[in-house]
C-alpha cells in the first residue's frame, strides 16, 4: 500500500493497540505495541509509524516489526540503492518487510509470535 487512499480495516485496530503490553501465557514472553499516524512521506508512505515487539522474560527483544529507521539493502549486482524503512528484527538479524496494510502487519506479527512460542 503506497500513499494512495485505500481503506485499511486493520488500521484502527493497530492504532487502538498503541501503548498496549500483553503478557503471553508461555515462558514470561510479552508483546508491546506502538503505532500512530504521521503525515505520509517518502520514508513512510502509508502514514503509520509503528513498532510491535515480542520480548522474553529477560526483556530481550526476540522479534520486532518497525519503521523507526532506514536499513541498508543487501548489495546486489547493479541494484539501485533503495533504503527501506519497514523492516523486521529477528534476534540480531534485520530484514526488509513489505508493508501491505496494518491488518497484514498484525497478522504477520502474530503468526511469527505463535511460531516462536511453539518452538519454546
């Protein structure tokens, strides 16, 4: 979803989660949500600044989706130097995340949380 005026039914849900912390039933894990509207711009064309994270019982971030900073793309031969702002952290690794909608963001996050907790 770019800066176009598309209806995103998950947007209000994401925005309503701002400031929420949810303890998970397993192993002391917990999630934290931050999300607010911003004016769409080149870095954040969808107009939503967000950070949603999963932490362990020692408060270490295990998983995070955010657009708080740009990440450098992996170099490919003759590829353009695109800076991506939407990305996810998996432990120490950072990779691009293709933001489609707030609803898809929440779905992707919760699916990964479930997968991580299933392995613990």
